[in-house]
């Protein structure tokens, strides 16, 4: 999703949908269909702009990605430390 660059699954953030919200699944344990993006705002924003999430989860949009964005921001900050 997002930038469509290839990456090892370990480097990607798994995302699932709970209700109408995209949530990060960092342990990979949440049930349901998963989508993957790089844990970067760049990649996430691309995915959001392309409406990749509703398509990936086969739901009629829109999906709330605010929490997901916060999570990616946290990951990005930690990675840069
Ligand atoms: Zn990406």
C-alpha cells in the first residue's frame, strides 16, 4: 500500500479495521483482514490519499485513520532517536 515499494513483512506495519477505524496491529495478533504499509507518514498519507484502506479492507469508505496516524508518528519518532 502507499508508496508500493517492496519491503520485508517485518519492516511493515500491519493495519486492521475495527469498526470504521484503521488501527495499527504492531504485534500482528488482531483478527481479520490486514493491510500493510511502511511505518512512515509519507507512506501512510499516500495510502490515505489513494483510498487504499477501504479498498484493501473491502468496505465502503471512509475509514478513520487518525489513530493510525498517531501511531505511525510515534514509530517514526522512535526510529529517529
Ligand atoms: Zn511505503
